[in-house]
């Protein structure tokens, strides 16, 4: 890995971050707060939230097995996706490499930050070849994006190829593990100490059932987390989100039960799709969704919409022609989808 200072934009490295009133306070527990120009009424919503989410990070540290100093929390994973561009990529100069197809926000954030985006197609099994990804890099490549389990394909990338990318690239490798709770593959966040150029993303939106509160996570070296904290907006995670996340973290066993049920339903749904005359193939998946190749994805999608059933049409995505992405819902929702598809007539 290159020196972190060399990878970071010069203005960001020398940036003096905004210092909030609550950042400046340290010491004994206070009773009277007259520092932040807050309204003293309408408690508890009148106070600014903890800008570094220390209580929440301590709780997450126990669940995720990562020290609190290696955790960044953002307004959804999208903030953790955008920040690396703002921290490391010089607009109009630097570039990033990513697998294709994958989650669309990597490219959207590249475009917003005026950073060249270099997609590298997966093979016919939706897998990567490390040498091809590394061959797409040059001296201005700051980031390689990987998503495993991948979206929209659903499968985990081969771990040995992922490791080759991390070990063979001198810049930052970001592995998005939003769906890792549904996979039996070991998460990479346990290898942070081994790979200082690794950033691992995770979220409360999937297995934890908290998409509405918008809480994303990045796990990385303490030095990278320090840079993120310099650049982020001071109060990027609101108090209601922090409180709800803390409440959710009190019962991780309930989440384990949800995951177990969803995996059972996923198996039932895949079996049902495999015998549908209008389904040509169901691709292997390690997520809470699967990709199905249909006889006519556009017509089937429109048919489902007319019946109030919404899936994701991926027909226009490279390597996903005529494919629908099916999220696993409740047993009732899943059964309603299957029943509708059995009645479909081309």
C-alpha cells in the first residue's frame, strides 16, 4: 500500500475539521449545557446528537467484533460510499476501478465527484479475476470497488481472488458487505489489521431490518477513520437514528431468527421459480434476494406491476438481460408473487 498521505487529496490531508461544541467539551459529566445555542425546551429533541456516535459505536463494536476506533458511521451506506471519493480522489485527475454489474451508487458518486469510473465485466459465473481488475488500474487509480455478496447478482465473490486484489493493489480496496449476514462466507472486517488499505462496508438496512433509519458503517484502519471524521458533516447521524440503532442492537438474536426465516423462504422461492415455465434460470445467491432469468423480463415485470407486485427489472444491466431481481419478503408476500407468476400467460 502507498503511504496514506500520498493517497489522500492534499487539501483533505491538511484540512482543519469543523469543531462542534460537543467535540470541544471533555471531562466530568455536565448538567448545564449553554454552549451550542440550542433551545432549552422540547427535550430530548432540542440537543444536538453526539457527532462521533460513541455510545452506538461501543455497542456495534461488541456485535461486529471490531474496535470502536475502526468504525465510521454514516447517513446510510451511501455516505460511506461518497466519502472515499471526497477524501482520496482528485476531481478530473484520479480514477476508480469497479466490477460490472454491481451496485449503481459507486458510479453515481464517481460522476458527482468528477472521477473516472472504470468497469470490469464479471465472467459468465459472475466472478472476478484479480489480474483483470489490477490490469485496469494505473498510477491515478485510487480505489477498487468490490461488492460481496454482489448486487444484483447475489453471489459471493471468490475469496482468494478478492485477497489477490487487496494484496496486489497499492491504493484503497473497498469491499461492500451489505448482504454478508445472509452468507456463510467469513466477513473481511476481521482482517482489517492485516490489510491497512482495506475498507469494509456494512449496513443496518438489510438483515437488521432498519432501512428507514439510514445507518451505514465503514470498518477501516484508525487512520482512515480519522480522515473520514474530518470530512463528514458534523452531525451526520441524527439522534433518532442513534437511539433506534441502539435499541435494535439489544436483541441480535431476533435478527438471527429473521435471517434464518429469510433463508428458508429463499430456498422455497428458488425451488418454485425453477419449475416456472417462464423462468429459464435462477442464479446462485448468498443474499436476501436472487436473480432469475425470465422468458421476457419486461412483459413479466409490467404484468406484476399491474397486480400491485413490485420486483426489480434488471433487463438493461450488463450480463443481466431478461433478468428480474426478487427480494425475499414474508411468506405471504412470496406466495402471492408465485401465485401471480403461475397465472401469467405469454
